[in-house]
C-alpha cells in the first residue's frame, strides 16, 4: 500500500515538473502582432501604459508594428497594405482617415479605433451599440458638447450674439454631422454663426481678420487634426484679435487659450488597449459597443481672461475642474 502511494506521488511530481509553467506556456504560444497606425509620428504613451497595466510586455507577449503617416494622410492606404501583408492580429488606429483606410483594406483583421469624430456619421460603423463587421473602438465625440461649449461662451462673454466657426475641411467625412450639431445649439441659444474657412496654416491670419470684420464676439473651431496642430498660433491670434474661444482639448488652455470643455483625451486614448485585450482574448469586434466618455472637464485660464479684458463669472469658475491663474 505504501509502495503504491509513493509511486503515485512520484508520478504526480514528475508530471508537474514536465508540465510547462504558465509563463512558459504563454511564451510557447503565438505572440500577437499588432499594427499601430497613426497620423502622427509616435505610439501613444497612454496606449502603452494601458497595455502594461493589462499585463502586456512588448517583445514578450505582444509585438507592436507602428506605422506613421507623419501628417501625410495620402500615405494611409500604403501603410495599411503593409500591415495587412504582415498578417497582423489586429490594427489599432488613432485617426478617422486611417480607420477608413483600414476598413477598406480588410474585412477580416479586427480594427480598433480611437477618434474624435462620430463613427456612425463618418461611415465607420452603422451602429454604436452593435458596430458589426470587424471594426469597433472609442470616440470622444458627443453630440451635446457643441451645445455645452456655446453655452459656456454665452455665460462668459457679455452680450454674445455672433460666434465665428473656424472650418478646416468642409469636404471632410464628419463635417456635416458636426456642423448640424453646432447650428442646432446656436439656434437654441439665439446665437448667429459666421463660418470662416482656413485650408491651411497660411490662411489663419486672414481667417481671424474675417472674424473681426464679421463683428464676431467669440469663436470656436470644428474638429480637425490641423486645428490641434496649429493650436499655439491659433491661441496667439485669438488673444491678438481679442476673440474669446472655447476649445475641445485642455492642451489649448495650457498653451494660453481661454477655456476648454471636453474629455481628457490622453486618458481616453488609453481605452483602446482595453478593447484590444478583449479581442485578443476572443471577443468579436462587431459585438463590442462603441465607447464614449461620460465625464468631461472644464479648464479655465484666468491669465488669458485678463488679457482679453474678461471677468469669468463665479458660476463658471465654480464648475471648473482646473483654473490656471
């Protein structure tokens, strides 16, 4: 009886020694290769941080294949073709143009996007609740934000009546949706809008001159990567022309803008790692609802308010998440 027990224990011990440890088993399996496509020139720090928090270590249990358009949007189809040729397990995209190019290139490789536009309006998915197909992701576009920003301007700027809207790309895929939301909000608030177009950074001086000529009391910009890239110059011109503005991102306020209302985009972009993790664990991207932020932050710059000769109302300051003094 004792010999049988010893023999059984020996077999179990030998079996345990022969079995691979969990880490070894993971390394022995296929390491997922992820394509990362962006209009910029670097991989998001927030994305990498979120991956680490989920247990992914680059070079060990995940490989990232970055592709950078470097502000040249016509490069997207070629960059997507490279990733498809590598047979990556998923493609992460941080711009609507890149996401559209990826969707056109493949119907089988999962695509996870993080964009600032309405994914339904631009044609990426047919439904936020059930995207279908191989595309899903996150968007920090919320229909009510245009109205909230205009409300903030009206609360902050005495006798506000006319707001200039800086338009970058009227032929863009999300232009009609955003324009409609701004117009609806303006009508509800009794504000007149003055659309001013800027095709590029060279047009900014003339655009602001057109705003002042149109007797605009303030301005806001439509969503576009060029609007963000030119933020320092835009902020400087807004102060120079004494035009208060409300922006989509806190980065504008940190660079001297008056105020911003929107999600914390740096934190929000990290959410795509959560979606990627679910897909790598077997989830169908078409079954994952599009996620959007539920918390928005108000940032106010009192230094800029003083330069513009504005007194920020106490009720606005009370609601602010951060005040730059």
